[in-house]
C-alpha cells in the first residue's frame, strides 16, 4: 500500500509553470487509464477511484481510498494480469459502497504527462509535479475524444507531509492556477454525477422545538454513515474497525428500541432484527481476541507461579481462544459477503434517506423524545434497585444492557438538548464502564473455569486457570461494591432536570 498526499490545481488557458527551485524534468509519459464504477457512480461519490492503468512504471490495477482530510489517500496496487475485471480482491473491498451493483468501465483517460522532480534546499526529494494534458474517451476507450482538460498535480515525496508541499501549491496559485474542486481526474471527466453527495447524507442537527423526525433522521443517518465507513475499514483489516462498526450497530438498534413508539413498528422491528444478526456475526472473533488478551494479562499478574506453570496456562488460553477467533473471523467474512448483508446495507441506506415514522414523531423533540428517555431511565433505575452484592451475574448483565440503552438514547438526543444532555451522558458512561468491567470479569471467570476443565487440559495450566477464576470472581465482587457506591451520585434528580421539559 502507498499513501498518497497530493494537491490538484486547475491552470488557466496558456498557463506557464513558474520558476521552481531545483526542478528536474523527468521523461514524459503517455498513460491510459480505464475507470470502473457503478452506473450511478457510487465509488466516485465516495471519493474512491478504481482504475486499470498502463504506460507508466506502475502499470496495473489501482484502488484509491480516502482519508478524513481531502489531500491524503491510500493507494492499493495489483498487477496488470490479476484475474478479473476488475479483480475480485478490489471488488470485495468496496462491496459496502457498491452494495451489490455491478462495476463496469465508465470512462477512459489518455494522459500526456510531463513530470518534474522537486527537491528541497538540502537536495532531498520534496515532491513530484506533473503537468497533465488529458483526453477523455467514453467507457472502455473505444471511440472519439469527448473532451480535454489540463491539470497540475503536486504529490509529496515518500516521508513528506501536506505541509511540505504547501509552498509549491502557493507558488502555483500565485502564478494563476486555482485549487481543483475535483477529487480525481475521473470525477472531472464523468461530470456532475460524480460530484453528487454520497449515498448517506446526514441532515442538520435539530433543535428542541423541531419535529422529532428531524432529530431521529439525523441520528439514524449518522450511524448508517459510520457503518458504511467502518465496513470498508473492516474489509481492510484496520485496527478497531470491528469495534466501531458494532458500536454504531448497537446505537442504531438502541434508538429503534427506546424510541419505538415513534417508528413504524414492522419496519423498525425488521431492521433491528437484521442489525442484531450482523452484530452477532461480527462479534465472535473480536470477543475471543479481547478475552484472550484479558486472560493472558491476568496470567501475567498472578504471583508465585513457576515459568512452566505460566507457560502452560498461556498455551491453553491461546489454543482455546485462537480456535474461537479463527472460527469467528470465518463467520464474519462469510456474513459480509452474503446476499443477506447486501440486503441489509440497502435497507440501511434507505433508512438513512427516509426513516418510517408514526404520526407521533411529528411532535416536537421536547414533547416526543424526552418522555421516552425518561421511560428508559426508569427501567434502568428499577433494574439497579434489584441488584445485590451477592447473587448471580444475570441481573447485572441485564442492568448493563439497559444502561447502554439509556446512554445511547441520551447520546442520540444530546445534539438537540446540548450541554445538560451531554453532561448526563458523561455520567452515564461511568455506569456503563463499571457494568462493562463486571461483565468482562464474569466472562473471564467462566472461561477460565471452562478451559481448566477441558478434557486433556494440562494439569499445571488447570491449576493456574483455577486461580485465574478466583481472581476474576474477586474482581466481580469489587466492581459490584464500587457500582453500588457510585449509583446514588448518578441517580441524583438534579442531573435529570433537563428531562422534565418533556
């Protein structure tokens, strides 16, 4: 993978490059690139470029993926002879964006490139500037030239930053060039359709006297946009992507549940069910990996163990959790390549565009949303009242689930009701954090016991895992005590004054 940091500029007619310090002309190139997209240009509208290019030193298939900023993109490369048109590996990576729509040639560009190598005052590589004269041909490149344009590109050398090339861009602007509004040459060539918004548009934040439909629509669209973004990151195997995708799924499911009276029932129930399926399919691998890390860290903290005992326990944990994680990864991959998942993605995009509401949702945010947040809080308070320091884990698990629902509901209305809701949400995060620790310790204890009692388990490992079980149960007791001490500070009525409006 190559990370590309570049700026594009549009030169006026008869533009001449200004004098550039230590610029060395490189051999000119004639590049031919055929770009692939869906019929409605879903890739281009998400600032993604997929092309097959020949004529340079990097002939092959190129997939360019965006970052948060407008000047950085990751460029992935496959050889020109990779099977498939386009290759299956690239098709799979962007499947969350294409959502089952076919990829086909949409435009071909023939680029007469005149490159310059730029160095800094110390003679170190700074950037490559290219003066591109582009001819646009239809589809796969058969037929006459449809249009022409010129573009100046400044790409930072490896190891350089966007700030390093800023003086070069400023010099070109001073000479009359203008910053380009196009993400790629293909976007310019494809016309207005390529610069339309992406599939999911997040509406503006509502205010308290707006209809509740506006607030809920904005929140739903925001979570769907995150799911779609994280889909691409999950397929690339990037850190924390599965976690972030699952959080967005949980937030969306919680919204559909807590505010259920405001949504069309069958529509919301069907969407919640499918999101629940996806969360389960994604979760197995990550849960196993997180549990393995926790168990190994706990083994490392146990005192008075021999090296052999510690190593035996680590082997048992890794063997058990690795098998589960591998099976989980297979399960998640299968799910994300299934027709059921594509159907869910399409349903989510439709939900982000036009959620289905009941007439009650036309009331103001104050009138419609706050009473439902209060109802969720009352349910949580009832669950907490039933908690005891001694007893089973299940009531604590149920309280944790409800606490997350309340927190997500408060987060959903936070943009509408601002500071008091945000402050209350921060307090609730302490609740979910403690209850999450309780759940993690309880699961660790159960798993340690199961591994220790597995048929054929190493006796030395079983001894260590038995101690691990006891340590995890001790943590459960500690967390319960801390939670019950904390709860009265969270349940103070003054923290919920903002809810009294509804």
